[in-house]
C-alpha cells in the first residue's frame, strides 16, 4: 500500500505525470468540466470532502510555483481566499476572470471535483520543479 498522504490512485498518477508548468485543477462541486479534461470526482455529499482538505492533501506531493484564482473570489468568497493564502504564503497568485478559468480547464491534466459548496472555490495549480 502507498505510504504517502495522497492515497487516491488517480490523483497520485496525475501528480506523478506532471512536469514543469503543467496545470492541475481542484474545484467546487458545480464547476463545469470540459469533456476532454479528466475529472477525478471525490464529491460524496455537500461539503465532503472540502476544497481545503483536498488542496492540503495535493500540496503534500505537488510542487506548486504559481496558482490561478478567479478574480471573483475576492468579493464572493474572501474567507476561502484567506485560507488559500495561509496554506501557500510564498506562492505567486494570479487572479483571472472566472470565465477564463473555465476555459483554462482545457489545458489541465485533470480536474479534482470536491464536495465544496461555496462560490469560486476553484484553483489552478501550476507545477514547479524540485531541483
């Protein structure tokens, strides 16, 4: 059995296949995912698992150099923004329109769907390198 903290086989596989500048997305239960993007659906019920729980887990294995958040999170979900900033205080944040984020899902290796039910709880993680 895998010893590290990411034990979901699909998430672990996607992270292992990522290279520098590749994108992985984590988001709320309502985010529309393009048919061409792999969706790893973890949602069980409202709020389970939470966006932050999944993000914390992914960050144990993925080196992230930059994140992309919807500009709208500043207004409509400032509590989630604060949690994200606390988790990754040294990581550069780019704010983009939510409409652009939905388009950028086409460039992601995968989208991890959570049970999160708060607005704009979506993130694009840009992979860094560990050397």
